[in-house]
């Protein structure tokens, strides 16, 4: 262990992850905490890290309140509808009422916004989306964070949260290692804001072998946002609510601009509108939810999946009409150049010119994230002016561990935040974290050197496993006493795929399959003690895997608990195929006991605050 130098830092606010939420948190922390010490720690490099790394072509969450285009209430109704009723409306409203100001700052900081030439307003792609020239989106928000932080640490992966030793259930910082130097880093902190993105690669991806790593969601999003809080006993919510995306096949290029701006549409192999065909069957499962407008994302997936199972595939996006218009053709291509160049390359390799050939679509493997059309994540306090007692415990976006805050994909229950909403939520969390410190809630913290040394030993164990175990290899690379991170990852992905509702079963699972999945995940956890890493990069892979495995256990426990099929098209409980509002119109909340590793589950009421308030005002 002596080989790895330890660096110590003490700070007021530690931001884990410098993506959209993390940069927002770092920026806002400085605004309210002028004299505070603020550190942001990032696994990659904040200039090009997170899901927005390559850029975006649209900001997907902008109200347009200055022009009375939408109000926060409208967005709450929209997210509630899309998530089949299951959202934290206090969190959604709070984000929506602040998001426009964040977008206005992006423009001030130099992000090129597309404008409607006639009205001068931001050019709308859809009701909530505005179009940008967004290749430089991430470097721009990174610059704001860099100017705000006392220090940004790049290339450090946070592996564990530290806990205060004087007061139960209070955070004390975090530890991690530098993936280039191998040094160990201890950050003692009064508050920690976890903003480490969502989780890809927990389910087996469609692209394996030569295409491995080609997923819709960022392959480096490894569930740290969930595993770090789960490990210290923070409560989580809606972890069963994984997301499945309908995207262009193989390249996973985005379809939003195509549907909304180019007005393209989908059809089955016979040129039919297949969505209509599945209307009655879907109504049987979910009742009147199928009549909602817009049709919830999961139900559109459902029609796609059913049509494919019934033999109506491949499903195509009809681009050949829109692409005859030279302007729309340019928009169609530019849409990829700013964020998914790979899709254009895939089409070139498959001889597809969307002007003459309708490209194929597919549904992705499931991902876990809290900021897109889904809302898995941590159970957090809402704002004091909006939240009912069950949703409020003092500080906005604080988890059920004192001093531990979350934002973006980390936070559950608040879907459709996207890039701008995640940045906004980071700001909200940082403001509350500053107040927590000012209220003297972080006084007398103690994090002993022993606690840090224990973690240091754990963190480097995979290197030791490899060093010792590799001596036993007599041929090839197969070791009798350790598994490599890639072997562990593939085992995890198969368990999740085959038992928890991945692509292998057309997203189908049931209690028996989940029970078996949980057993296999537990054994995997045992074996992960024996994961071996040959260098620091593989050490990162080992810890990414451990975080993914813990996240997966939580997802599986939640999926087991909710005995209904709330989101057909995201996953199916074959033993409870119907949506069941009588018993399951509620949020699910879990807690893993850090001592025993056992999960406990509870139902928490879902409050429809927006329209309740309106009803009260009217009466
Ligand atoms: C493919 C795709 C397309 C999208 N398209 C759009 C769009 O067009 N418009 C839009 O508005 N939104 C879009 N989004 C949504 C948007 O990107 C996310 O909502 C947003 O990035 C979430 O912010 P975040 O900070 O939670 O996560 P991220 O921005 O992903 O940031 C997480 C950060 O944490 C770091 N990290 C992870 N683990 C650790 C660790 N253990 N230690 C230290 N650092 C760590 C990561 O490296 C990363 O920098 C898209 C998302 C995806 C995946």
C-alpha cells in the first residue's frame, strides 16, 4: 500500500462528477458560498465528460416563460403523463421554475442558440426542446465550473463515501484514486454533492463483440451516482423504472429532431402504421393511459416491441420524404454531426442514404438514469415551499444521509430534466448545501485516518488479486483465482439481461426470474471480491463493475417489489401484466442496510401537487 501516495484535501463542498449537474453545482456553490472551499472531482476531464461530452443539438428542457410558451405546471403535467403518473411533482416543478435562467446563462457564456428569424425567439424543435449549435456545450459549462471551483481534479474516480464518526448517518467526504498516477485521494468534506451520471452496461447491450461499447447511453456512466449513496444506506426510489430507447439501429443516433423538426414517422416492413394496430391490446394492459396525449414514451416502445415480436419488423423511420427538402436534409445530417457522428458513419458503412433509403430503428437495452424519460435515483428532500411532509426533511435535494446531496441522473422521481434541468438541479443542490453549512449542520465532523486507510486497502485490492493470482496462470490468461473486470461485467450483463427484463426476453421478467436473478447477483458480489486488475485502467474498470453490480441489485429488488406492469415497453412483469392503480399508484423506496447488505422496501404516496393546488385554489 505504501507504493500509493495518499493526498489529503479538506473542503466545504465536494462535487463528485463534473458533468451537467456537477458543473451546475460547482458554479452555484461559489455564488452562495463566496468564502467556501469548493472542489469538483471528475473521473474523466470535465471539458469533455459525461453524457454531453460530444455535444448536443437540442436543449430538451426549456419552458420559455419569458414568452409565455410554457409554465412549470405544464411541464409537471407532461412528465407525470409520460411516466404513467409516477413522478415527484415537487422536484419537477422546482426544476422547471428555474431552468430557463440556466439556459439564459448558457447563451451569455457563448453557446450558439438557433433563433426563429421571424419572432427572434429560440428556435423550437418541439414543445420543450430548443435547438442549439451544441458541439461546444460541455466545454462552455466546464469553463464556468473551472472559474468557480477552488480546485478541479480530473482523472480521479471516487470509489467510496466517507462517513462522520461522531454522528450517525452524516457524510464526511469521499475517497478515490487517480487513474493515471495511481495515487490515493482523501477528500474530507462538510457536504458532498453526488452528480456522477446514470448507469449503462448493466444490461447486456445489443452490440457485443466487435461493436462492444456502442450503446445509446454513455459507456462510461457506470452507476456510481447510485452505488455511492446505496453503499452508505441512502434511500433510493423508482429504481425499477429503467429506460429503453427507440433509436436508429446500430449507431443509436437520436430520433427526436427527426420526429419533431423533420416531421418524419415510422412504419413496419409492409409500410403500415403499426402503432394503431396495438391500440386495443395496450388498452387492455394500461386502460385509459393509452389515450393520453402525447402517448407516453413507454407505450410507443410497447407497440414497436409487440410489432417486432409479431413478425412485422424491421421497423423503419420514413426519411425519404423529408429529405427531399434540401434544408431538412441538411438539418438531418447536422443533427448527427453535433452529437452522434457515429450514426452517419454507420449509415455510410451500410450504404444507407436517408434521402433514398428509410433507415431501420431498434429498441435499446435498458439503462438506469434519473434525468431522461425515466426517473430512477436517490430519494431526496424537496423544496420547503412545495413539498408535503413525506417529501421534505430540511434541505432541498438532500438524500436521507445528512450532508449528502444529489443532482441530475442521481436524483430519482424527477424525469425529463435533461441537460439543462440537470445543470439547474445541480445549482439547487449547491444552494442548499451552502445553507446546510451556514446552519452549522456540519460542525464537529470526524473522519479518522483509520477509516481512510481501510478504504485504501479495499480500493487497491484488485491490483493485489492480480499480482498474486497471475503467478498461478500456466497458460493463456485464465486465472484459477481471480476474474477480470470484463469477465465480471459480461456475467453481470447476462444475469440482468436474462432474469431482470433485458433484450434476451423482450424485456419480460417475473417474480421467479427475479428471485433467481437476485441469487446470482449475490454470488457475483462474492466473486467480485476476487476481481483482478493488471493496471490502473483496469482498476477503474474493476470499481466501475462493483458500482454497476450494486446498482443492479437495487434495480432487481425494486423490480421484484412492484407487482404490476406500470411501463410496458420499458419492462414487463409476466406474472402481473396489467397496470394496477388500485395497489401501485405509489412510489417505491428502498434502503440497503450497510451492515447486512439486505434491502428493505416501502411504498410512499405519490402526490399530484400541481392539480391539487389548482383544485384548492378553485374551491
Ligand atoms: C445519448 C444521450 C443523448 C442525450 N441528448 C440530449 C439532448 O439532445 N438534449 C438534452 O438536453 N439532453 C440530452 N441528454 C440528457 C443529458 O445528457 C443528461 O440529462 C445530463 O447529462 C445528465 O447530467 P448528469 O450530470 O447527471 O450526468 P453526466 O452529464 O453524464 O455527468 C456525470 C459525470 O460524472 C462523472 N463520473 C461518473 N462516475 C464518477 C466517479 N465514480 N467519480 C468521479 N466522477 C464520476 C462522469 O465522468 C461524468 O462527467 C442526452 C443523454 C444521452 C445519454
